C-alpha cells in the first residue's frame, strides 16, 4: 500500500455513505424509477429494493477489497484476469465512464432549459444548452481533479443541500395523488417484474468498477463496506421510488403515454414549477450532477493510470472531463437505456468472476505488492492473461444477452448497420440472477484445482 493512500485514509463510514448518497441523488436515478412503472406501485417498490440489495452486494464487496488492499478497482481485477488481462476491465470502465460523464451533462443541460421554460427551437435554448454543458463539465472536472482531500467537506455540504431539496421534491410529487390512487392506476405495457429487476441491477452494477477507488480511502474495511452499501442504497432506492411514484402520477393524467417517454424533467422536476421553485430545481440539477459526475471523471483517471502507469492521475482526470464534455455535444440521450443495459451485460459477469476469485479461491488474501509487479507477478498466468477468467466472462456476457429482453440490442444493430435482426424471447427469470450464478459456476469449474487447493490452506 503506497504512502499516499495510507495518509489519505481519512473517510469514515459516514463520509463514505455521504459520498455514495450524493452519487445516487441525481436525475438519471429518477428516470430509472419511471421505467419501473409497468410493475405497478407495490411490486415496483419490491423490485427496486430487491435490485438495490442485490447489486449493492458487489458494490460493498469491491469497496471492502479496496479498503483491505489500498488498491483501486482496476488493479484488483488483476488476481482474477491477470496483469495484462486487467486491461480489458480498465478499457471497458474508461469507456463507460466517459459515456456516463457525457450523459450526465446532457441530462443537466436538458433539465435546465426545461425548468427555465425555453422553447426548443429558439436561439436562447441552443445557447443555454451548449453553455450549460460546457460550464457544468468544467466545474465537475475541477471538482474531480482537486483530489479526495476536498471531498469530505464538499460532499457533506452538497449532500445536505440535496437532502433538503429532495424532501421538497418528494412532497411535490405526492401532493396531488395519494398512495391509494397511485396503487389503483392500471399498469402500462412494458417488461415483466423480473426483467425490470435486470434494469435496476444494471444501474447499481455500473458503479461497481468505481467502488474500490473510494473504498481505499476509508478508515476501515467496515466503514468502506457499510458506508458504500447503505449510502448508495438509501439514495438510489429513494430516487427510484420517487421516480416510480412520479411516473404513475403522470400516467394517471396521460394513460396512453409509452413508458420510454416518461421524461424525468416533465414527470418529476416539472412538479417544482407550479410551486415556483425553479431556482431550487436548477440547484438540484446542478449540485446532483456535480456530486455524481465527478466520481465518473476521477475513476476514469484512476483506471487510465492502470493502463498507463507512468501517466499522472490529474492529467488523466482533466482529459476525461474534457472528452466527456465534448462527447455530450454529440451523443443521443435517447440511447441511454440501451447504454445502461449494455453496461450490465459487460460488468455483471466480470465482477461475478472477481468476487468468486476473491471470496472462494483467494479467500480475501491478495498481495498488493504482487498486483503491481510485471512479468514476475504471481498474477501473470499465461502471458499476463488468465484465460479461464476471459472464457467465463465471454460466456457470462452471452448468457446475459440470451436471458434478457433484447429490444435494445435490436435497436443498436439497426441504428449502426441498418439491418433488422430477430432474437429469441427473454427468460422469465430475467438475466441478472442466472448470469451471476452461471458465470460463477463456469469460472469455479474452470479453476476447480485452485478452488480445492484453497480450501486446504
């Protein structure tokens, strides 16, 4: 463990919880909740809670791994994937974090122009939209590169503000429709509850590659695990449930609206306009974007140092922030749900392997010094790659694609190639649970001798 990390272990359980609560209190989580409306209120809440409880197991475990070893997440994939094999998770993570940065800036800009009531065709709309992306992108990049010594105070102040604003927002959502009225709303057409569970899990899994990047600064393993697990659970479950309630309330007035058109700006933030709280809404959008997106930028920088060890972290942070900001001017936000589900396809089997390797094969014993060595490392395997992990990961991705509803994959293929492709029906049990179980079993079977040997030591 390097000296900088030792000196930087200043985040207690509350600090970690505040950091992850702030990451979850954001407009995209509200949008996620609106997409659960096909389950109805009661079952929808159960799906949200179950999805968070499941995905947070990975989040808490990886944060604990970071606290124990002092290593960021991408280096912690080396014992499972190999020193060179860890390039695969690192590249995937950098790409998803750049995408997340762009999406968050787009959502912030769109929320701002909506709350101000600007017409989409007007010159003022285009100007404010572009300036918003640029300004918030630069602010978030600055927040990220200042380093973790500033996060403790800044996050407490920011999250305190977010907490007050979301209380008002929650009341605003519920003021026109009682729980009984929302429960009686007919369910819209959409995915089954188990397939909706996949969607909820995917959001949580998208954060797992970042968990150890912050858990390594925790004062103890317990602080890292519980702070990460319950901080994100509290914020995300709350935002999803508010999004669900707001979506059902909107459908009560506009029952023929397709689920995918439940824009959080209209459904949730719009509730603040009748209360003449536009400034509060803008504050919510800005602060929540910064407290969430800086995590993406910082972790993109940390993952980049795993790819280019001689580079400087702050340089990669500036580059990640600027690239994400530029991407925001070109990305189509309508593909957000496809992007999120693809993240689940990639990272759920990947971290199922990392978890099984850590828990059952290595039993929590990883040499931090060996992780950072080259060809002489105990985690070098064959040419730097653990082929069993790569095979299990590819199988897991295949299982995930087969098991889930593939409308998003059809849409992506059509958009990129112009061809219509037909896939089979989704599995009734969904994709998340079978993907985790089958990927884990494949990896353990391919490493049976190592598994048996570990049980004897």
